[in-house]
């Protein structure tokens, strides 16, 4: 089920979106397959802590976070993955691992891998492991204002 906070936000901004239910999956690559979405268009959201501050790293489901590259791109001294408890606390309305890439709704900066902006649309988990959402890249960029990095 789509996160109510996200749905309300998109509706209030008059942003068109599409949702697609699918069988529950355990990771972003399998979610893309289950939803019949190209892996390079399906964004996974990874929560990291850079110098103690929680941030969103968003990248294609086909890619992996290269922690050292991301740390350097962010100019951080230290970078680590957030724990499940930290994620649950920051995203009380989402299933762990299904956070939408809308850091602006959770007081987090968003850093997007440059590969995601190569397509006109972006698919992502929207709070649960059994339904995904699609919006245009242009709308995502206008709403979230992510910093685009190479990592």
C-alpha cells in the first residue's frame, strides 16, 4: 500500500503518478522484476549516516552503493549505513527497505546517482513491499530537489 504522506503530498502538488501492485519482494532488483520495470528505472533508497547526519542515497536497483565513493562525493569524514532501528525511527509510516526517495518529507537531504536522471520516469517503493509508484523524473526533481552525484 502506498504511503499516505506521500500520496497526499503528490495529490496536493497535482503531480500525476501511477501505482503498480506486485507480490512482496525482498530487495529492489526483485521488486523491479515483479513490477515489470527496467532495473535502471527502479530507484532504491539507501539510508546512510554521513558524519552522524542521516541522508538518502538513491540509485538504480541495478547498482550498489560504493560507500567510499559516496563518502568522497559528500565530502564526509565518516559514512555508514543506518541501522534498521534508525530507519524505523526515521520512517515510522514505512516498511523497512521500502522508503520512498522523498527525503523532503522526512527532513533528509537526498543524493541521487546520476544514472537515474537518464530516463524520463522514475519508479520506486512508496512505503510498502507490495506496491510501487512511478512519476516523471521532471516532477521528482522539481519536488525533491535532489543533489545529483556520481557514486
